[in-house]
């Protein structure tokens, strides 16, 4: 099971989290976010995929930031269309595309069909006031309606308290296509600043699933 730590902001903290070797580190390029990233990304192990998180951003800005920061994955949190993603992929054929969809108590999975051929992963987050980082877990049982062959990331308010619930989740058929857990706000001391001890414990728990 892969781990993505999102909403990184501060150089020293980025280095500390990178030392735990998560599979993905997420940097949010969205001015309305409390975790909006500006500045430099320190050198981190090559096996960690630097992931840029965007919300309805102009393609040319996305492409420019991918090149500037050496991003290996894009997480699209807005209303990006399949044609928007196709355009991005023409310019960035080697960059992974993760398309986010918010879920609360129900979801129409037919919405995913047009994206099947243009994304590498779906990411299911809690539908809330913010475009991510709401700190609330959605009803994972909704995912029993997921019939796509496309692998997905599970996100939305996941913290240490969810470790046992995750263990139960991964014993059910609903989890078969889940390949990564995405964490953010439940591990924060303040927006953008992550607790290393909590992440270390969670990563250890995840390795046992």
C-alpha cells in the first residue's frame, strides 16, 4: 500500500517527511489554500514522486510548474475535463495524472467513464467546503459501487484513529482497486506543517495492512 503525504509547505518539514520515504509528496499550487506552496523544494529521494495539486489552473501554468519543480505527478482537484487532461498529457506524457472526485453519502460513478482513458488514477476525497483538507472521512461503503478497473487513492480526513478502520476496509472487496492512502490535515501541527511522529506511526501501521 502506497502512502501520499499532501499539503507540504516548509523546507525543513519537507526534508523530515521525505526521510520517512512516502511514495508521494504533495505540493498545493492553489492560492486559496492555506497550504499554498511557494518557494523551493529541497532535494528529496528520487523514489518519492513530487506531486503538484492544482484546481482549474491554466494548462500553461501547470506545465511551467511541472518543469520548474520536476513534478512527477499531477493531482487535479477542480472541474478539469477529459479534453483538458488530454491537452496536459500531450505536453507531459511521462507525468502521472490523478483526478480527484469528492464523495459524501453517495456518488454517480458513471461520471468517471469519460476520464478512464486519460488518467492514471482516481482519487476519492470527502466532498466539503474546501477543495481538500476538510479533515472529515466520507462513507467508504459508497465505493462498493466502483466497477472501474482504474486503481484509486483513498483520501479524506484519514488519521491515526482510522488505522483500525483501514485494516477492516482492506479486508473487503470494495478495497481491491485501492493502491494508495492520501493523508494531510489529520497529521498537521498547523496548516502545511506535519507531525513526524504521527506520520511515522501511521506509516508503520500501513505497512502491516
